[in-house]
């Protein structure tokens, strides 16, 4: 059984697009497989739950099991994420946010690589407005770097809070109770906490990178990547908290110092001043990024071009098709 996990909060206008992209994956590529859908709502104040239920009334037959986790009060993404992961029945799954979309490519080809690897790092593309894909190559530097971060470097980068592996797919068996409990110590950094603990418990993890988008990320006023997002300050504080946890148990004095500097750099990332935020480039995280970028410059630029130029039009058309499909079926509720 393959499991789709969808987390939602106040996304009634766009969650049908996300669900339609799941339907597309199943009908286009999922022949001969069975599917579970776990959908959570974190106390939305709009009509998200009603919209989701209306979509399921028409499409519930796609799944052999459906789990609805609808909260009356907001608990935070980490609680909802862990509650959903505890219900995953198969070894393979993908977790997505309600305002994003699955890309138009065969997701199950990617997860099939888990026969050989424990984790498959994948790419993403960002879009704004009416599906306009962000074309700036530099936006995807951290994506391309996943090709070159391996072994001890991977472990160190995750400890320093690198925002990589966010769209990775991995074996459910990596989700030990200690991993899930660690995620619950936070409110917004579910992915980073998850991967930090997984790498801490599995130093010899087998990882590969696929330079193909698996998820299309929607950039909005509430996105954590938006400097003006109301959740960004809390998010950066929790990233600093992850560094502090690693620093307290680190044995190397040099790396302990690096973790301390990285932890304190969170104050610059949350500053309302554009000029103060520039100081974040003095952190160890950016120093490592610069080292990797210089060392693999030609290959990284090639990967960025292949990612953006090779998939931009397909992904834009896919976004429009999913939005039109959801609108045509009138899943939204005014």
C-alpha cells in the first residue's frame, strides 16, 4: 500500500488542487497498486474540512483506506504531522502540504528506488500567483547541492540546519518512536527535526538524489520562506533550537563552536531589517554552501538549468490543469 499524507490549515481555496494532483498520480501512474489517504486539518477557521469531505465524496473510491484527522483547535504542524505518520500502513509514503501540488511526473518511479536506497532526495519547483514558476536558478541551489552532500558531510550539514531533504521520500521503518517524539518537541520544523533525528540514528544511511521535481511549492504571504510570514520568527527560533540540541551533545570543540555560531545567526535571519538579514551569510551554514558551490560550480549550474528549463513548462501546465479541474468540479465552498 502506498500512502499519501496531506496536512491542511486554512487552505479551502487551494486544497482541492492538491487533492486533484493526487488523483492524477493514481489514475496516470498507479495501476495495480492500492492507496491510503491520510488527511489532517489543524483547526482551520475556513471551510477546509467541508471542502476535503466534498472531494472525498466523489473520489473516495481511489483509496482502500481513508483517515481523516480534523482538529477543533490548532495544534501546530508537528503534532499533525506525527499523528498522520503514525497511521501510515505501508513502507512507502509521501507527505505534502495542502497548498502545494504533486508534480506531473511518476512519483512511484521515485519511491521504487527505495528498494535500493533508504532515502531518495528529490527536487522541487516554486510557484507564485497564477502558477508562475520561479525561474531564478539560484533559488534551487540548495536542491542541487543534495547531489554532493553525502556521508559525514550529510550528517554535519543536517546538524547545522541545512534546509535540504525537505521533499525526500524514505522508508517508513526509519520513523522510530524516538524520531516521532523528537519532532513533537517543536511546532514548525517537522521536516528538519525528522531528518536530523533520522540521520542521528542512522549514520550509514543510503541516500541518492534525483534531479526531478516531486512537489510544486506555493509561495504565499504565509509561507515560512516569506520573510514577512507571521510564522517565520518562530520557525527560525526552532531552527536555532535544533542547533542548540546538537551543540549540547557534540564532542568536537570545533564543531560545537560552529553550532553555537549557527544558533546565534537565527537572530539575523529574523531581523526586520534587510541589511541585518544579510549578516546571516556569515554563518557556518553559508560557508559550507559556498565551499560546495565553488567546488562543484559547473555541475551545480548544469543541474539548476536542467531542473528549471527542463520542467518549468510542464509544471506550469500541470498546475493550471489541476486548478481548472478542481474549479470545474466545484469542490470549493463559499
